C-alpha cells in the first residue's frame, strides 16, 4: 500500500497541514466536520492517484486566520491552494462539510477540475426532510448518528473520544459552529448556482444518512447537470468509513468511466465568481 507524508504549506499567509501520498492524477479530498485523517480509502486510491488531503483552516494543526467567517471563504481559499500547488485536472472529493466546500468551489470555478464527487454533503436545505442537529447531541451521540451499523460506531467512539484528542476536537467544533450555525449547515443561495458546475459529478450517499438524508443527494442531482447518484444500502452518513468497499467501487467506477464531456485542460474550463 502507498505511504503518505505530512507537511505544512502557507497559502495567502495561512499555514495548513497537508497529507499527501501516491502518484498519478491529482485527487484532492476535503474532510468533514470531525477533522482531517488519512483514511483507508485514501490509502487505496493512492495506488493510482496523487491523493492530497489538506486540513481546513481553523481545524487541527492548521492556522485559524482572521478572515475565516464562512464556507465561501474556504471555497475561495481552496481555489488559491489549487493554484499554489499548480494542480490541474483535479478529481475533487468532498465529504460532508467538505462536500459543501467542494460544491461552493466548483460553482465559482471548474478551471482546475476534472471531476467532482460529493459524499453526504452539507450545503442544501430540503423542505420537509427531517435532519439530526449535531449541535443538540453529545459527542458520543453525534458520532453514533453518523452510522447505521452501531457496531461500527462502537469502534469509532472508542478511537475518537480520548482525552488526548479533546483540544483538537474543541477547536474543530468551534470552527464548525462559526461556519455552519446560521443558517444551519446550508447556504440558501447555493442551489441557484449549482447549474454552473460543468464537470462530471458523482453523489455518494448512505440510504440511512440522518445528518443529510438521501433527499439531499437528489436535490443536488436535480441542480447539477448530468450528476450521477449512488445510494449505498444499509449505510449512514459516512459511507467512506461504514461501507468503504461500496464507496470505493462507486468512486473508482466513476473515475474510470469516460466523462459525458471532455474534462478541462490546464488553463481551460469555466471560471466565474459568486458572492
């Protein structure tokens, strides 16, 4: 299996932690609200791709810059990161909160993207669909809400809720609250601009996702041209952890399939701006 390295890079004066492993076409993974980790699915993908997993500003070992106010700030920041790393033809994968960031980035510019994958992404409000509010749950309840199979939740709770990880967890939660408190975990204007996304798009969702139920996947699909949806059975909010084989199968099939339109080359693609 491919190894990975950890480094720090500074972009626009903000220092972030960066995990990177493998070789090939660049595949950038934007993590969710629980923080950045090198997960087994990344290790698998690193056999074929140059997997790059940054830690968001405001999380873990990364800086918390004065300019960080909302998800839009992170979308623009990651456009700067792609430029700083001189990446093109990027397969962008966003998980939960990271999926929201990835969608906002792609709305603004697909110039450096080859594809977009959103897994259990936040970002949209779907009327009439009940969601679990993580801010009203204890730490253990919140972790258990991520899973359909509670035996998998047992493993994550035991691994995650350790005293030595409390400081990082508190920092991450403070940043998540700042970014998503109001409106709660969505951008009321995002759906108006999702039609701007002009790269092949895959939506991977657990059929028992209680954080952002599968109706959110269908809402994204409705607004993103030619987006494909894969619903993973017997799975909660984190298919990349709870059902990694199904998650990888869907993602690898998507990345290996011929796109419905040519992916942009370096210097090409749509570039725009949104507030």
